[in-house]
C-alpha cells in the first residue's frame, strides 16, 4: 500500500471506535437522529481514508504504470472504483 500507513491506521481506528459507540447507542435505545449523526460521521471518516488510499494509488501505482507504458489497465481499474463511488 502506497498510502501513509500511520494516517490510514489512525483514521480506521477512529472509525472503529465510532462504530463501537454507535452499537452502544443502539443497545441503549438512543434517539434515532443522534445515531444517524454518528453513522454519517463514521461514513465521512471512511470516505476520507478511502480518498487517501486512492490518491496514493494514483500517485504511485498508476503513475508508475503510465511511465512504463502500461497505464491502461491501471486506469481501467481506477475507473471501476470511480464508477462505484458515483453510485
């Protein structure tokens, strides 16, 4: 993985902590909108970490493949991810 490993790990651990908190909120029968707000906050962190991973992939793997004349496969792979993100 080309991304900043420490940053990715920190963000994922934060998201994991938030998910644990959401589970507690559900178990405690907390207010729905409060639970929803925490789910959206967790989703934002996961999107941030995914952007970090994709950015590093483009700067590393995709760039290298293009410079080596083999970029089409990496670009197609990246477009599949873009398609999934746009759904």
